[in-house]
C-alpha cells in the first residue's frame, strides 16, 4: 500500500523582489502548484504585495482541490485584494460542489489586511472551516454581520479570532446568533472589538445557553464593558453607586464557578484586574472626600454670611 505524502509549503519570502516582479513570481508559483494533489498548506504571510498580488493567485485558489490551510496574514490586500481572494474561494467551493466533492479548505488566516466589509459568501459555500483568524482588518458592524452569517454554515468551527475589529451591539447580536451553531468551538477572541455593555451581555447570554461545551478560551478584554452601568441604562445616565467590594465579589464568583469544573486558573492576569479595581476604589474615595470637603466649606460660607447679615452693614469691593 502506497503512502500519500502531504505537502506543506514553508513560509515564502518575497523580500528583495521588485514591485513589478512580485505578481509574476506569484503567478508562476500558482501555476506550478495548481495540479499538486497533496499540497495542504500555503503560507504567504508577511509579504506586502498588496492588491496587485491577489490577482495572480486567483487561478490557483479557484482550482486547487487539496489545500486545507491558507495563510495570508499581513499582506496589505485591502478591500480590492480581499474581494478577489474571496471570489476565487467561492468559485473553488462551487466547482467542488459541481463535482460532488467536499471542500478541502479547513483554515483561513487573513489578519492585518484592511479587508473592511467585504463579502463572506465563500465561508458559507465551503462549510468545512474549523479555524478562521481575521484580526485587525477594520471590519465594521455590517461586515461582522455578513461574516458571522457566512460562518454560521460551518458547524465544525473550533477557532474564531476577530480581535481588533468593530462590533458594537449590532455585530454582537449577529455573533450571538451564530454561536449557537458552533458546538465544537474551543477558542473565541473578540478582544478590543468595542462590544459595549449590551453587546457583551448578548454574547454572554448566547454562551449561557450551553451550546458551546467544548469552549476553552474566551477573550472579551478591552471592550468598554462597564461593571458599574446596567446594560439597559443609557450611556449618559449616572451609574448607581454600588458597594466598593462589588467588583472583587463578581470576580471571585466567576473564579468559584470555574473551580467547580477544575478551571480555577482560567482567568488571565487576575492580579492586574484586582489592582485596577483597588485603584478605582481609591479614586472614588478621593472624589468623595473632595466633594465632602467642598460641601463643608460651602456650609461654613453660608453660616458666616448669615452672621454678617445680622450685623451692621459693611463696605465691600469687587476685584476683576
């Protein structure tokens, strides 16, 4: 019995090539790899070929039948280049379906490319993705909605990294809906995505449903989720004052819940969280002391004015 060999192309560096040479190199590379039946990974990350480098890859991406992992991280593709890649992947999925084949594509790494709000039909068309990493792409709420709807059709998704894009509540609601279809999800990274209070609650409510029992790692950091303001409370409304121990108590309740399942060390940088809480408490106490001091001073001024009013009139001067 012959063993089939899987090809995994090492990272390809185009550093030192002239700008006009890069498209020719990529076209030649794609042509040489197109008919390779055991090529499973292509890594072109960290080559700043821009949109001009996307077009030469279209033919290869449209016709490959074995590629499982595509790494195009930090290539400066932009909206135009990203759209060309997406159309090629969509055509690939349609060809596989026409030939009664299951798509081989499993992983797409495409971060730091300024893709913004491009099409996500290719994700839905493949339906076989297990890992999608698209951080720092300037994707806005509408783009997040399209993206998550496409990924909804990929029930075996295990890793989703959308860090440093813009969700807001709209994008969070779309993600919350899609979360229910990913029973194999292990890692979710939506840090620095401007989730806001309502968006954070929407995602939490979706996770509470228990559809993601394989989940191991969740990053919701730096998302303007304020523990002092209720989700339904307007942003401009004053937050009700809570006991100074409220935040540490909430943290410890999460730790206690994690301990029940043997994951007491799951919270990263817990010491930093506690330090920040202490600093906030100190600042609040200082503000309270300042307000009390101003109030006492004002009372003394009023008291003095009343005493002077009851005595003989005195001359006064105003200085500008």
